[in-house]
């Protein structure tokens, strides 16, 4: 089965870790998975995009209009990834905001949740907004917002089994595994509305 995901964010939000955990979970389930990260000026807080795909294609880079899901760890960053979503695809958007300097000077330049929601409704693209940082704080640490979003992605797409992700988190993050597992389940619960316990 071919499945294409483009994740977007800014430097320091954990796009690479998000991509690694998801790809390893896919590989654990026998999928032919790969990921490609375009980091640019990530160390300066710039845009980061990751392409994660499973299926028979060798090239990890996803073409415009071919992503089943686009996920953004920062609200405005979804606009950088929009060209990749396929018609009637899904976008999963964190409500986390990192206001750049030009938008701080002129707030009208930063998109609102309502503006983005209308944009995707008009394009017939399903949009799901996640208060990822609030959920991450409740799970134990705000820096787990990327794993909260991973939980929301898995709940929305069923691209991998939850057990595979939990196992990979445990193997990748010895010291912080428990809080990240909790964050994953909290993101999953936000979509399903069911407690995992």
C-alpha cells in the first residue's frame, strides 16, 4: 500500500524525530518506508519539511498533489506544504504559533485558524486542528508536541498500529520514553475521543 505524508514545521520542533519514529514503525510492520527531510535554515528557526512514504517507489521525495496527509507542527507552516496535498486529502494542523518578526509588526499577515479552516473547506480538504502544546503540557512536557501530533496522525490515518509506534518510542528515547508515550496516546485520544487505558 502506498501512503504519502508531508510534515512541516520550523527548526527545533522535532520534525526529524517525528519522521524517524513514524518511518521505523512502518518498517517494523514490513512496509517499504523512507523519509526525506528538507531542512533549509532550520537552525535559525526556518522552515523544515519532511516527506514520509511507504510503498513500492524508491524515491522518498513526494511530488506536488500526491500527499494523502499533510501535517504541520506550526499553524502558518501548513501554507508551505499545501501544494503537496492531493485533492480531497487531509491536513492535520497544530494550533501552535511562532509569530515571525514581520507578522509581529503587522498581525494581519499571520493567518488565523478561521482563515485556514475556510481555505481548506473551500478546497474540499478535511482540516483537523490540534491544540498540541496544551496536550503536550498535560502529558508531561511541552516539547513532546511533535509526538502528540504523531498520535493524532495515527488515529486519523491508521497508517501503522499504535503498538508499533509505542515500541519504537521506547527504543529511540531511553530517558524520555514514558512522557513521549503518554504524549502519543494523548494525541491519539484527542482524535478518537476514547481513553487508551
